[in-house]
């Protein structure tokens, strides 16, 4: 018995040992690539492996961009550079390269974007003497909204050229376009070996692939610099938001044993110059006529929406106090009604970018139309036509009686004198039918509730002109009051649906999951499918959109800056000149004087010195 027990124990130990030896931790990723052709333009010898043709005194040459490529690749000495001139047709062509399966072309370009319309490069693939356009720099800049300057990474899938010999040719044509710099030209092949690495840009994701062996039952990943930083999925997806070189560690287990492997410098994330952008402050409204509409005398926090990981911010906010800031999300107060501009410059180690509006982009106080459509969305206004069933937000035969547009709560009390609605078609046989517009409070269920005010326009009086922007005005006999902190709806309908009626409001349609402010009231049906007077409100989440419904909004109260003089003690005076400069002493000429008191209140007045 003892001998058999010993033999059984030995067999068990051998089995465990074999299992442990069979267990290995290994991984790669879909984005793992190994370069097999590289051109860095770091020496005359390397430069001369390409051929160049020129029609101008300014041709492709070794040099450096304003921001050297060493900010991307620390080993870079120089780049292929072209200085803009007139009458240019400058060509740089690679030698013939044998393209392997699973290949990708990658390179970087540095240029501004302002004058690319006058001169830009196109990249061609040349196979057996025939050229195919791969990238048009001007069209790329238009689609991206690029104005630079910054190093931008370009990638091209070369699957169509596998097994072929290909030359790549940059052709720059034009007059007085932009200076150009090109670097980091590589052709890479997908690989899973130990020498494979991943090169991505900030904000891109990596799709990891578990390649472990053995009876693996658990995976524990650690992603330096990644989001998420850890995972227990077998094949996780991880996003890298900040430039750097990062390691990845995987520990796998089979229930009894664990094995760990680490790949140092597996993830290489390149940065980029930021792109400046501004998001609406809470309490600001979009408008058809200005970028945003805000109240006066209440604090507003402007939100930095820039991409590219800026590390520095420089704000100039006309008409506000303070009117300059280096905070990422500054809080300011507009002290005087008027129209103002705003400027944001963002920067990091790779470059800078500016967002700047015209001087009347922001209206502070007063009266203005508001709606839920962003300026960039106004070029895509359309109708939702549903074939035989009619129109969403208009004449229909689907039992939708009324439609409602939801609005966020104002920061201060306001009134609505009228509602302007923009129609895409107004054909009406029922010309005397009333189309009602109501301002409604938000009910306990989040749907339109108590009616705060109503008006109507005959269907035959709806305004529409295909050649100009033209609204139908639904005016109230008495302005409707909207209290601070109170969300509200604008409700419109029902629309006539006799033969010959065809009415529809213009819409801004969005992708599923994006912003939706539109609601519809659907009538109940009886057993014979006849519509009843009762019904239910629904939010249109299936097809998110906003309607071109624009209440005319006027702020009626102001808070925040106390304009009354009392016996309070003065704590400080700050003087602002018309250029926005601040000082504790008056400037010659016009000043805005902000007086702060010991109780924390403040006043703002204009003076001339």
C-alpha cells in the first residue's frame, strides 16, 4: 500500500510539474507592427535614396520644420522640407519597395492649414507605371478642419498592394501655398513576434490578443499609461491618452499556477499639438443668430473642450470680469449687456492652436432667440419625411398630435414674448386650422405638464421661403414668465392632415445615442384603431433630434453684482481699460472700475479719467 501510494503521489507531482511547464504567458495586439522600410531624411546619403524633380528654385531638401520632428522621434536630425514659392510642381519619389502582406504606410507631416488651397501635396502609389492617389492633403485638411501648424500622423492600409513593387511619390503643386515638412516615413507589417511594437497617437486604442498556452483560466493585465489600467478580460481593448512609452504586463493562471510576462516599451504613443475648442457654460443657450446667449451678473464657467492634451490655456473673454485667464475652465461674470467675442489659445510641447470668434459671437443679457442646435449643425437642417405616413414634427397619419422641444432652465428669471418656428414646407388645404404653440412646465414624469401660456397661427399663414431663412412668429398676448431654475417645453400642434395638407418643421437629426430634445404626443387607439383624445408623451430616443423651434427669450432679473451703495467697507478697486488690462490704479481714458466690498459683494461702473 505504501509503495502504491508513493507511486500515485509521484505521478501527481509529475502531472502538476508538466502542467506548470506548459503554462506560458504571451500576448500581442492587432496594432503590433514591425517596420521593414524606413526613411527619416537624417543625412544626405539617406535623402539621396529618393529621387526629386523640380520646376522651382524651391524644392524638397533637408531641413527642419518650425517644430523639429525630434519632438516625435528624439533621434531625428532633420526632415524632408519644402518652402512654398510660385509655380511649383515638386516631386519626391521613393525607390521601388516590395510590399508584404499585412502592410501599412505611416508618415508625419508638419504644415499650417491656412493656404493649402493655393498649394498642397498629393501622395501617389506607382505600380507598373500607373499612379493611384492615396491622400490629397488639401481635402484631408478640409475634412479634418485642420489649420495647424502641428505634426500630423498619416496612415495608409497597403493591403491592395501586397506582393507588388510600389514607389511612393509626394507631388506638391501650386503657388504660394504652405511650407511643408515630412518625416518618419515607414512601411510596417503586422507581426506578433518579440520585436513587434505598437505606435499610435494620443487617444487611440489598442486591441490586445492573448497568445498564452496551457489550460489558462484567468488573465490579469496591467497597462502602464492605459485606460483602463488593469483588466481581467482575455482580449481587452485599452485607450492611451497621453504621449509616452509604456509597458504591458500579463499574468495568466490555470487554477494552480501563475506565470507573468512583461513587454517593456511595447506601446509607443506620440503626442500632437492641441486643437482649441470651447463648450457652452452651464446656463448658456444656443441661438440661430449668435454663438451663445448668456445672462449678465451671474457667474459662468467656460469649459475647455480642446483635444490633444493642452497644458497651457490663455483666455480673452470680452465684456467679462475677469476678461483674461490662464485657468483651464475660468469662471467669469458679464457685467454689462452687449455683444462680445472670445478667444482661447491652447498649447503643449508640440505646438499651439487658437479658437477665436467675431466680436458679436456672445450676447450677454437682453433679448434673443434660443434653440438646441449648435452652429456647426445648421448646415444640415432637414425634414423627417415618413412616406405615406407624413412628417415628423408636422402633418402625419401616425397618431402623433403634438410635438415638444425641451429647454434647460435659465439661471435668472426670463420671459418669452413669442416663439419662432422654421418650416421646411407649409402646404395647407386646411388653411383655417389653428396650429397651437404653448409654453409648458415640466411635469413630475419629465414630460410636458402645466401650460404657462399659449397662442396660435392659422395653417394658411405659416411662413416659408425656399430662398431665405424665414420664421413663422407665434406671438403671445402677454409674455410668458419662466422662473430661474425651471426647465420648460415649447409644444406645437396638432397639425391638420386632410388631403392636401403637408406641413413639416425643419430638424437637426443626430446619431443614435446623441443629444435629443424632441418629444411627441401619441394618441391612444380604441379596439377599431380609431384615435382617442387621450394619449402619452414620449421622448424620441430612437431618432435623436432637435426641432428648429426658437423661443424669443428675455432676461428680466439680474443677480450677483450689487449696484447699491451702502456703508460696507471697500476692500479693493480693480481698473480695467478698454483693451482688457487690469490694474490697481486707473488708466488714462475710459475705465471699468470693479469695487469689491468687505461682505464679498462687488459693483462695476464705467469712469473716464
